[in-house]
């Protein structure tokens, strides 16, 4: 028994999405297994670590690569569908889609963190097919792999956050600030206060353990960009509280005008968008768990001094 490699999943997934309708990952797995001839027993083969099946893990990574190449795109509610570019690729009836194929797209090269390599006959290569052509050191390749895993985790985190409730999002941002070192006493380090008529304040957290200053929090679980009006409302709420510091966190993004409004405010207002939020969650261990830990050893020159 053997599960096909990651590269073998890409074309079947794109073909499944070729009907132009939205699909979820879970909906995709059964027809994908049927198309690829993967048996029930093979679908149950587990990874050595991580608690996931090889089939599910490779399918999800293939899906990620197709999205990073803009052959597929995310839609609402954690689903995906084919893009115009993806349809154009299918029309050309490729025999295989792999890293080498995807390196023709600048978005995928940017995701991979390196440019496509070109062989003597002009063919583009990338990924495992390009291993012998890369000038990267083992340390550089390890760093690139870590970056790729982290970016994918950030995408997954943000998708999960956006699928939650508004109230959950308010608790999440307070948990994150506490994890970052803000907070007063253990009993009252931070609390969610958002409710109807809250004046634009969703959370309150002490800046330090002595409680010398208070930071007020606004949390918006939005897909659309936050504009300057929302920032001005938040600044007004800070004024009503005689507060000098505030943090505005959104699962979406901020417009340039929103950043300008924050800069002009008569209080210190920090803006954190969805991408920054996901990175902070990873850095401070909120909503994530250790998966694999590698201890990289180096030569201890001091041990050999005097030999």
C-alpha cells in the first residue's frame, strides 16, 4: 500500500474544481479518493506524527499550492472554487501539475520564496525537481521550509478565526494581549466587556502587572477593510473613558485612511490587521500547538580547544 505523492494530488483536485462551483475540503476528499483510485484502507494510513492521515495531509497541501498559484481561490465559509486561470490551465489538458509546472506563476514563486530555475533548454523547474539546481545552503532550505509552514499556518489560523463568532473573537484578542505580557493581577489581567451600548470598547486590559495604565481594545471580526470612521468612533470612546491607549484589532484589513486617522488621534492607537493577528498568535502560542520540534546541533569549538 502506498499513497500517491503530493505532486500527484494537484491535477485531480483542479479537475474536481473544474465544474465551477464551490467545494469544501471535506466534500472534496471522497470524490478525490475515487478519482485517484485510493482505497479505504489507504485513506486510513496515518502520518508518523501529527495525528492526521497521509491522504488528508497531502490533499490539503496540494490545495494550498493550487491556491498560492491562483488556480483556485478561497470563498466564504472555508470553501474554494476554480479561478479563470485554473480554467485556462484545464483547457490546455496538462498531463501533470507539480512544483515545476506551478513555478510559471509569479505568485507561487513568491510563496516559495525563490525564483524559478531555468535549464539549458529553457524549461522552468522548481520545488523537488529543482533541488540540484539551487544554490541554497541546507540552513537556507530549512529556513525556507519553516517560512512556508508558518505562512500556511497563518492562513489556516485566519480562516478559523473568521469562521468563529464575534464574541469568540473578542475573547481571542484579550487572550492574545495577555499572552503577549499585558495584564494586571492573575484574577483580573484582562476582560471582555463588549456588549450592546459598550461605546465601542470590547475589552479592557492592564498594561502591566501593577495596573499603572489601562489599554482599551476594539475587536472587529470583519472580512471588509476597516475605514477611518470606525477608528474615529473608537478614539471617541477612548476620550469618554479618559483613556490614552487603545488597540484596534480586525480579522480583515485597514484602509490607508484608517491608518491616517489613527496617526492623527489624540490618543495612542495601535492597529492590528488579520495578517498581523495570525503572526502574533503563532509567536505567542494562542490557538496553536507544537507539532514537531527539531534541535539543530552545531560544532562546539570550545570543547575541542587545546587538542
